C-alpha cells in the first residue's frame, strides 16, 4: 500500500495473493514472470497500472477457452435433446448443480429431464428426486444399486420419446484414482451413444472451489475417462477463491461455464471472467 | 515429488560444494524449493514459510553446511519436523459421558454424514458401545434419508423428527431418548455450513451450548487447499472443537491442509476417512501423513 512503483515487495505481495487463492506455484510463477518482463520494459510502471496488467494476464490464461463468454444459461440449438453428463469427485456439488441448472433451463422454457445415475451413495436418488420436484422437471430413475449405464440408457430413451430439450445426467461421486469407477464412467458415456450417437454433448466436471492442487489431477483423470468439455466451480460463496481453475483452464483448455454460490435453487451463475479475477483482490 | 527433491537438493549442494563451501544463502535457496513443494502439497503458504525458516535454523544448527550429503540431511530434518508438528499426544475419543455426546461439524460435502455412520460402526463393533445417530441436518435434500440408510447399513438406530425444524430441540430430544433407551453414545450429524454464514454458525453454536458435547469434531476434506486455515480457525473460534477428522484420503491428494489446520488450531487429528464404505475409517498416523505431504 502507498507504493507507486513496482518493486520486489509488490511482486511478493502479488505472489501471496495468487498462492493464497490456490492458483498454484507453477501458474503463479508464469504470471509473475510475465509481469516482471513488462516491468523491465516499462520502468515507470506504477502499482495502479500493475493491477490492470495483472488482471489482463490472469484473464489471458482463461480467455483462450472462455472466448465469447456466455452471459446467460443457454444450450446450442439442435435436433433432439442436448445431453449433459455431470461428473466429479465425492461431495463437490454435482447433484445440487444439476438441480440449479434444471431450474435455469426450465425458466427458459426448455423441457428438462434428469437422470438419476448415482445409484450408489445413500439416498442419492431421493436427493435428486427432491430437486426434480422442487424445480418441476421430469426424472428417470431406477432402484438403488442398479447399473448406472442402464439408468443413462433409460434416461436418453425417455428424453427422446418426450421430445425433451435438455438431459442432465447425475453420476456418483468418485475419486479419480479408482480405476474401476473411472471405467464405469467411460461405459456410461458409451451406452448413451446407442440412443443419441453424439451424446453426451457436454461432459461437465464439477470442482469444489475450496479444492487445492489436487483439482489438477481430477481434471486430468476425468478428462482421460470422459473427455471433459466444461467446468463448474462450486461453493464460491465461502472464503475460498477457486484459483486452481485458472491453471486447469490454461493447461487443459476447458472453459469454466458456471459457478455455484450457495445451496439455493437460484445460486448458480454463468461464469464471468473479470468478476472472478476481481474476487482475488478483495 | 520429494524423492526428486532430495536428489535435486543433493545435486544443488554438490555443485555448490565444488565451487567452495555451501553458504547460508545456498541453504536458503534450497529451502525455497522445499517451500514450493509444500505449497504444491496445499500447505498454507504462510505456514510453509514459517516452517521452512524453522527448518533452516535446525539445518544450520546440525551442520548442514559441512555434511557430505546435505540433501539427505535436509530432507530428514524437514520430515522429522513435519511429523512432530502433526503429532503431539495421540488422544482418542473421550467416551466418559452418560451418554457421551459427539457433535459433527464442517463445510458442505466434507463427509460428516458418512463419517457419523463410520464412527457409530466403529464404536459399536470395536468399543462395545450402543450408539444412537441423530439427524440434525434439516436443510439438505434427503439428508435425513441418507442418515437412515447409513444407520441401517451398520445396524445403528437413527433418531429423527421430520416435523421439528430446530436442531437444538432435535438433539435435546435425542439425548432424552438415548437416556431412556440405554444408548451410551449420541452422534449428532449436522448440516454442512460455511464459516462465513453467521446464521448457520450461530445455529451450531447453539446446539453445542445446549448439548455440551464431550467431543466436537471438525470434519474436513483432505483435498482442501489454502482456505483450510480460515475455515478451521472460524469453526474453532465458535465451537472450540476437540479434534479433526480428515476425509477422502483414499484419493491421491497430498493433504497439506492437515499440517495447516494442525498449526493453526493445534487440535489433534483423531481419525481419517479412507473410502465410502462404513469400514473405511482409520486412526491418524503423523509420520505417514508427513510422508504423504512430502510425496515420499
Ligand atoms: N455453500 C454452497 N454449498 C453448496 C454449493 N453447491 C453444493 N453445495 C452443498 O454441498 C453439499 C454437497 O452437494 P451435492 O450436490 O450433494 O454434491 P455431490 O457432488 O452430488 O455429492 P456426491 O453425490 O456425494 O458425490 C450439499 O450440502 C450442497 O448443498 C454451493 O455452491 N455453495
Ligand atoms: N472416497 C471417499 N469418499 C468419501 C469419504 N467420506 C465421505 N465420502 C463421500 O463424500 C461425499 C459427501 O459425503 P457426506 O457424508 O454426504 O458429506 P456431508 O459432510 O455430510 O455433506 P453435507 O451434509 O452436504 O454437508 C459422499 O459421496 C460420500 O460417500 C472418504 O473417506 N472417501
Ligand atoms: K469466495
Ligand atoms: Mg450427488
Ligand atoms: Mg451430511
């Protein structure tokens, strides 16, 4: 504070902000190096300019994949249902995010069908059923313990028959280092293609915003098993900053689509790059 | 990570030695590597800083400047220091209450409900107790059902009241129920909450004040990053909890949050969760956790 010129102290503070937001050492060094370069070029750079540059640099890591930032909840226009398969490790907020997303799509006048693909965790189907009732959308489910691939198959069949616009398929939470469970996910994905050849159209990986560097490994392994195509970051209503997605988005070229900011039905937002970056500095 | 680090340190110091002697500056540079490794393992960056400067003092004190294998010595010092920090007295659960009341607390999705079931099963099968599980999460969709499924799977009764919306009343009624029916441990599952949610923090503080638990446990996801210290501090300020439960250690996270939390609140880590099944519970070993954080 009070500094007008960028020196080592300022850069140190910057490093602290990034590291304490879970941005990670590698990405932080990348950002700091780029800023040092610019400082070297422009010796009279002040801290005010620095803030702008910093935001640009971070946003730059996100921007390549987050071009044309969506500002609303939309799905691409197409024939037949748009299928979103939701995956992630245990307890990150998959089921809740599906409930909130169903609400948004329904408000847009879209016909939504939920698939209760978590047949494993205690009362997982009941939880999704409550969300379906709350939001007022269809749900396809089977008994606990049944084959999730079979639930996915049923869900798509039903969605096609009902002429639905969107399918949101829930899956059981699983740690990415469990080979059998990851193979199961690949199978669930494959089965859907028997009904809709290019389904799922989106594989959304849900990351808990308070997760640290392990999120990298999550992104890597889920991508290997299911070709993740978008990210949702949850629980950003707390004090965690969710900075790890910057590195992930940069490294894996996966766009961040939504953020979760609470447990209520309205607590889902379309990801906004500059607001997200701003949240690091307040 | 740390296996490589040992090599790296040895190499770095060796090269330096060729050019004369290892200086304090060289040691500081090397410790920077260690600090980075700790931050990569999700140790809070401030704690990593403090930790490495302490390790530096030790290293200089133990003559790392003149040893033949400085990398090895440094690694050993770091590992020992880490183990000591995470250790302390191994305290089990205080089960002397009549009944003993155990209150679960933590963020959303950290593993409270699952751990409540595991703990009930552990106390029943390993400690010959008669536990009662209590459903005090009145918010999350199907939270009560979830606890009932969990309770049934381990053969432990679950007390719930779907009409009652006050967790204080539910837990008090559950304790009376336990006294009347010969249950000697009462495990209260609560809703997940954020530390910044004033209303929800007051709610659990009220439950805590009303039931005066022998054990208040803070359940934390071992994949948590830098925010772990804020959350642990805030929960501790409100509940002065007795111990920490680290869940989801069956993953491949390094779990640096364990060190951060221990440093910040100085409360023992009592159990770890190592899977979704009811048997996946283990006591906490500081030295294993140190190895894990260091990637050894
Ligand atoms: N504060 C907050 N809580 C959230 C958010 N999203 C989800 N949660 C809570 O996190 C907890 C876990 O959410 P779930 O939707 O059950 O998570 P999941 O990934 O489906 O969990 P599993 O199916 O068990 O793997 C619940 O208590 C949710 O209410 C969010 O954006 N903010
Ligand atoms: N792999 C693994 N999964 C776990 C472990 N402990 C809990 N889980 C899973 O994590 C998810 C969340 O667990 P819950 O017990 O519902 O968490 P909670 O803290 O009660 O969640 P809320 O009530 O929503 O705050 C579930 O999918 C559990 O099966 C563990 O040690 N290992
Ligand atoms: K936040
Ligand atoms: Mg779920
Ligand atoms: Mg729970």
